[in-house]
C-alpha cells in the first residue's frame, strides 16, 4: 500500500463500495487521467477537475482490493 493510501485502510465508504463490483468497476473506468494529469471523470462546468488519482478513483481502487480479500 502506498503511503498516501494508508489513511484509507479502513475507509467506510470503500468497504460499502466493495460489495458493489459493477459500481466500483464503472468508477475505475470513468475516473482516469487526462493529458493534463486531471481526472476525466470529475469534469465540471463550474470548477477545474482535481488531479488524478481523484478521491472517487482511490475509493474504487480500495474497494477493489477489499473485494479481492473477501473472495
């Protein structure tokens, strides 16, 4: 686990998301890095997208790891 992901080890949102593989799979597919390093899935007309990996990508990636531990 990377140092910046250490805080998310017991992240309740990721634990709940782990039970929904279609949801976290879609999040992983949508939230990818653009050419400028910003998340393409977090596009908005009112603000600049955050740099990737965004919070939703991190939550989905953690959910995928949790789900893998369950199987």
